[in-house]
C-alpha cells in the first residue's frame, strides 16, 4: 500500500501518517461505500492503529496509491459502529 502524503489538507500533528497507515492495515478495518464527488470516488475507512487508536479516514485511490483527504480520531458513534460490525463478523 502506497500513500501520498504531499500537501495533505489536514493537520498531520493530530494524527500521524504512521497511525493512519496502520489503520488501513488493521485486519478488522472497514472501507465503506464511496461518496460521489465531482467524478472522483471517495471512500471512508474505519480502523485502529497498533496502539489501539480508532481512526476515521476519508480517501481516494487510483488502485496503486492512497490519498488521504481527512483523518481524525473516531467519534464515539463511529467507534461503536466499528465494534458492532466486528462483533457481527467475528463473533
């Protein structure tokens, strides 16, 4: 997985690139339905970093590279959704 970190439109000091990449590699992460935006598909990723930090990301991909547009710590509702979906898939 290759990420494009040039000129990201959000603060990388709040959520480090390494944590974001780890959330994509989380075997229990969820990539949700695309949102159509000016002909470019955008996806949502909910995953956890190695230090168990829940991260919500909005991104696009051309199949080779990932461009994260927004990343932040999961809101309580998103964390609840992540946990609920994982308990359904992995009882």
